[in-house]
């Protein structure tokens, strides 16, 4: 029944970081660069990875505490400064991502991305891997006033695909993604290729858990 339910969907919208790609090397470098500029101590890769998917403002507060909220604007500026230099080069698609995206496209699924990452960075990475043209819509951080879990970006992407929320499934790796999908009225699949454990999704509406992106075609019954 689950396979039939998901197979009936016409559109698949993805989160980006830890769903389609691993940008952790770039994020760690940019976060620690910004922290150092603000005279904070650097954090470990493990600690910073836990913040991927958060807004830059919440990333800083998660690491150094809410009492440093006056530093969020500067932190964001320094992060972007370094990201403009290194982020695209330090972001790699998961090995199976191009193959799976091409397969979904051949099977007539409408594809999109909704991410807190800037759209122009996502486009640069997908263009480099020759799959940018397979996505009909990409909504990035610069395209919305409020980031996830505000559902505006996901609702907008659904409309741009000319689909109804009931026609779409959203795939992401965090509870923020799960909350976004719920608020947009869209079915959610949790992918466990990030740092969020399966148990963290307890209490959220998850249709299915995927170990990684290569689990999508078997779920849909396609090869």
C-alpha cells in the first residue's frame, strides 16, 4: 500500500544538504572562519554538522548561545564571504544522486529542490554535474522571507510545478524538513544520510524512512 501511495505522486521535491549532497566540508570551513572573525573558539566538525539545515542565525546561537544574538548579522556576513570562495568546490553530490535523478526524470516525475542554501550555489553544483536541467524548480534561501520550517518555499515550489500538495512528496534529512512538509500539507520521506537519527523523527509524520537516495527507485517500483 505504501509503495502504491508514493508511486501515485507526480512530483518529488528534495532538500539539498545531506539529502542530495554533502556540503559539510564547506560548512565547517565557513562556520569556523566566521567564528574566528568574531573572536569565538572554533568548533569541531561533528558539532558543526549538527547545525546543517539551520539558518545561519540559528547556527551561531546553537553553537555559542542565545546571549550572542547581537552577533548574528556579522556571523552571516563572514560566513557568506568565505562561502563565496569555497562552498561550491567543497560540496559534492552523493555518488548515487545523478543516477537517481536521471532515473526519476525518465519516469516522468516532476523534480524540485527547496533548501535554506542559496539557490545560485545549488545551481552551480548541479550545473557542474550536468543535472541542473532535470529540476523544474529550485527555491533557495534568497527566494523566501522566512526559512524552513516556514512552509512558504515548499508551497511555492509545489505551485511552480503546477501540482497540488497531495501530488507531491518532500524528501529531507531533518526534523525541520518534516515540520515544513507537515505545514505545507505535503507527504514527507525522511532520508537518513545526514546526522539526524531515526529516533529524532518520533512525533513527526513520516511516510517512510530511506537509508540514502538510492532507496528511492525501489520504493517507487522503478529501475
